[in-house]
């Protein structure tokens, strides 16, 4: 059995939201070690599940864990912005006949604990290793490629936008001065030296933000979210539900925006008037608008402290909207 220890975040809340959907297929777009997936399949023996992950080590661990569910669980390789073609290609969902509609979708964004903890994957400033950070080792660009080739301007943007690094320009300049950089320890040391001593003593490890921003860039984590959520919402059958867990403000902003767009259907009418523009509202929010982990969970699992959960339910397409909307 592959060792893959990752405690699923906000599991009870996700089971509450996705545990009551109409019979069909769950799509876990970020399968990881299949913690959420296992609990969902245990809760609902009338459901099957397609699990997507771009990381071969996660897929191996998930396949072993899900083996006991037989053909109720299918593990597929790919990125979550390919969700539509991966689900269609799995052969599990007969779209036209609607035999097995997709009625639950889960996104648990970001990295898993084993990705951070496996020193050789080069994700963490805590372990010395080659600077890699690729979730899929076959992807073309590693963290070392970025730190050794990007311009000062691009690195500054990356650190500022990807991780709110106050000293982005200074860190970028130090990186460029110290090229070539090959390992996580070298990079961590360079970042520490770039941050003023007074700031270094507050707010966790000084290299944390740089490593987060690099990881997001290497794996194009933010760029894929809007397409993935739009396609996931399109896949869902009426009354199907989606749940999205994000872990930092950059992710949560994109999730919130994608859900808001589906909720309004692109409606351009004044806020307090009934809709007359024919927009098709695709989802309603499953309240509350956003949830956080309980105090108990936050104390038990530090990873959950920054988690934000947003959930929605798919609406049926009305004939009004399909024929051009209310006029
Ligand atoms: C937070 S972990 C999921 C943990 C999982 N919910 C569990 O209970 O074990 C996120 C997983 O999503 C995968 N992942 C992240 N971004 C992805 C993407 N764009 N496409 C496919 N998989 C992705 C990562 O490789 C990782 O295994």
C-alpha cells in the first residue's frame, strides 16, 4: 500500500452538502489520496465516482484506496480544466440518455500534504532538494526554470500577485543576483537574506510566500480555475451540487467570481428589478455563501485554518431562457 497521509478538510461539511444529491456520478476533480472520495462513496452506495488528478503518486494512492469500491470508482489522469473531456472519455456518464448524470462535483484546490512533505518533490523550504514543484513530473516547467530565467519584472509580479509578498522586488533582485539556483535550501536562504531583519521575525517562515507563488506558477494553478468551474457547472444535472475548497485569497477570489457569474447567468438588469434580459441563472448558492472549518478542526489540522468552502446547486434550464428569455 502506498503511504499517502492527507486528512480531508471540512469533510463533515462536504458530506452534508454533497451527501444529499440525486443519484448519479460524483466527479472529484482533485482526487489526491481519495479521502473525500472514499467518504462520499461510503455515504452513498447508489453513487459512482470519477476522480481526476494530475499527480501520478496521488493517483496510485487513490487507486489502492478506492479498489474496494470496484467499478463504482474510476481514477483518471489529467488537469481539472479538462474535466469535460475527461468525464466524457471515462465512459461512465451517458450524457444524451442521462443514464448516469453528474450530480456532485468537488474541487479541493492546491497541494496535498504528501506533495509538501516528500522532500524529493522540491515543494518545501523545510526540506533540501532539487527545486522542482511540479505536481505532474512530465510538465515542462519546474520551479528552477522560473527562478533561473524569468525577468525581474515577471518575478516581481509573480511574488506580489501570487502571494502578496511585500518585498517582491527585493526578493526578485536577490534571486537574479544569485543565479543559478538549483535547490530549495539555496532559494530559501536567498529569500531570507532579501527580507528586512525586523520583518523576518514576524509571520512565519520568510520564504513561505515565495515558495507558494512559485508553486502556483509552476502548476498554473490559478489560470485553470475559471474554465474548470464553468465546465463543471455545465456538467452538473439539475439539483446537482458543487463544493469548492480554496486555501488562499487568490484562489478564493476566482472561485467566488466564477460562482457569481453562474449565479447571475450574466444578467445585465438593474439589481432590484426582475430579470428581463433573458440571462439563464445556472446555479443558486447553498447557504452560507462561504464556510470555514470549525475551531476543533482548525486546532486538529492546521491546513484547514485558511480553508474557505463555497457550495452551489445547479438549476434546471427553463424553456423561457432556451427560447431567448423573458421579453
Ligand atoms: C488538496 S489535494 C486533494 C486531497 C483530497 N481531497 C483528499 O481528501 O485526499 C489536491 C490534489 O489536487 C491535485 N491537483 C491540483 N491542481 C490540479 C489540477 N489543476 N488538475 C488536476 N489535479 C490537480 C493535486 O495533485 C492534489 O493531489
